[in-house]
């Protein structure tokens, strides 16, 4: 959730042109109005403001699903007033969640017996799922250390510097040291060898990423498992692995079924996946699956009965809507294995179309890998005059939202643009995007460089130093520009 700020505008009221048919009085922006207004006016005022939002289909920064079939939309609206936590009141919804957990567990090759139920839970998203998995690892480690009479006050977790911010949140919120493997030029994911070197007796788990947010690349979980197994045998530790498959969990089983990254590897004890990414559900659903009941400490599960019956719960928040759980079940039975595979193959093919189109321009280096999440991360071959932040900013004129960002340490001098290929991104859109990028490049080449001229002082500076100055100057320019528009 974004932090709220009030805009520094002289006019602190809301006006709507078409709502004047119902009401002529302006509304305060940041205080509740004294009087009621007609429902038609409330709708029109909000609708007029929302017109200024970006088009979700052209938001190529986000992995989150922006389109579902009308039939599923109907199911969502029909269940939007159901509170999922009321398990006794809505037993069918609870049953659908349990079916989803078991389907996903089997998809991830959980070692389940013929009639054995999978261990997992639906969450608001992968961030909550990661918090829950991390808490389970921390408690398991603490319990073992206590039993051995050893200190248990300095837990740590090993990840790559490319992890999503939710891992930093987990470490800070739950007081766990985050030990990050730094990146390097040309290698933008966690190095398994360096990761295992950072493991010590206080490591509660190593977190591997199946689908890096930065470039879509899958980390080598199999190699990590083998190296960590060897270290555990040498030291007597039993350091486990968690796989953050937020983006790749609904891709790898269909595009790369032979790839070993899941519960087929003995040290993988839990996996999270985002249903609202390539699980093809609107924002608001994630999943975390454990290998077995032994990997989820009982003391983390709460039992309540004031809603009508004994209900076990393991979530950070309490109330949440049922709609996304039902939508996930719809997608799983509607598409099946064949349907998901077709969609993922189509996304991958469209990513290749975009990649080839960008390469033909002759202006870009491709940073992403062909095997991974369907996305294209790319950088300018020559950014001596203009950089990726300028390209990103100017693409907004054509309606495209394409993020530009710098890589984490120690590759922070590398700046990339990234396009996420979702189900609703067609080949036609890919071709149109390439054409618009070429227009932007032409405009940048014909217009004076607004930022570069300010920061290039002499020829004595190295190429990396110059690029860093350009990047910082442009980021400052973009921040200042955003401030003038206000933030809400």
C-alpha cells in the first residue's frame, strides 16, 4: 500500500463537469463532505477522475493480470460480498480454496500420498505468502536451536540482491538479518556458489527466485540444492530452501516441465506463487505451499470458534474477499493443463516477437533470457546522448508504461527497460510498441539532450562515471516532475 500524501494544490476541491447535472457544489478533496450527494453525482465525479488513470493493457510494468473472461467476472461480482474468513458460513468457498491448494501442490510435485491433503493457504498475494513461509522457517530454526541449548537470537536468511522488496520487508519486520549475494555484469541473479558460502548455522533458509523481477531469469535451484546438500552433510546443519515462484510458478510447469526447481528437490520445503500474475487472476490472490505438515509449526496456526465453528487460520490479516479464491478455481478448471500451456506458449512467442523487433532497430542490447518469465528487458547500446529513463518517459506520450530502472548492487551502473508480456499483450501490440519506440528514439535524436548536456563536463570522466551522472540527473528530473502533479 502506498503511503498517502496530500497534494500541494491551491484548489482543494473536486469539480466534475458532467456531475453538474446533479449537483453544483464542489467537494473537499481531503475531508469528508458535510452533506450527502446523489449517487449519480458520486459515480460521475469518480468516473471522471479515473479517466486520467493509465490503460491497464498498456501498463507493461506490471506482472498482474488485467483481463479475465466475462463468466469469471460474473462469479467475482456474485461473491464480492463474501468474507473468506467466515469458513463456517461459506463452506463451499473454503472447499474451493482447499481444492486450489491441492491442485497447485500437485503441480509443484509435492510428495503426497494417494489420499493425503496438501498443506498450504491462500493469501492476499506473494508478499503475505513469503511472510508466512519466512515465519515458519524462523520458528523451525528457533525450536531446533532451543532444543540444542544454542543461541537463537540472530537468525539470517540468504538471498540474491535481485529479490523483490517483500523479502526486505520480511527481514526488517520480523528481525531477520538479510544476507544478499551481490550481482555482477552479465549475471543478474543469485549465484548459488556464493549463496552457499554465506550460509552459516544461523541461516533459517536460502531463498531462490524462479523468475527474477529484474529480467525474468530463473535461478538455478537444482544447483543450489546440490551445493547446499553437500554443505549440510559437511557441517551437520539442515539449511532448507524456499522458492519464491511468484512469477514463474505458473510458467515453469507448462513451458519447462523437465526443469527441477520444486518439491522434486529434497531441500525445497515451501513455495509461494502469485495467482494474480501468471495464475491469471485479478490482483489480490497468492498461495504458499509446504512440502509436508512437518514443515509448518503447529504453534503458528490459530484456532478460532466465534464465527460458528472451530476454524484453523494462518494468515497475517483476518478478513479478505472470497472473489479471488473463486476466480482462481475457475481458471484452474476452465483452462486445465492444456489451457495454461497454450497461454504461456503464446506469451513466450510474443516475447520473442518483441525481442526480435527491438534487435532489428539496432539500438538495444537484450538483458533478459529466452528461458524464464515471458518478458523482455533491454538497454540502449549507446546512451551517451539519451538514456533509458528518457525513453520510458517519452513512451508515456503514446500511452505505454514501460519502467526504466537500475540494477541492484554490484551492477547498479546498468540501466534497463522492461516489458512484461501478459496474456492480453498481442503480437499486434508488440509490433506497435516497437514502432512507437522507434519514434521516440527519432525524437530523442533530433531534439537537444535535456539532461546529458548538464552533466557531461569533460572527456576525462570514464564511461561508467558519465552514465551514472546521466542516470542520477534524469532520475532527479523525473522525481521533480512527478512532484508537480501531486501524489495520492
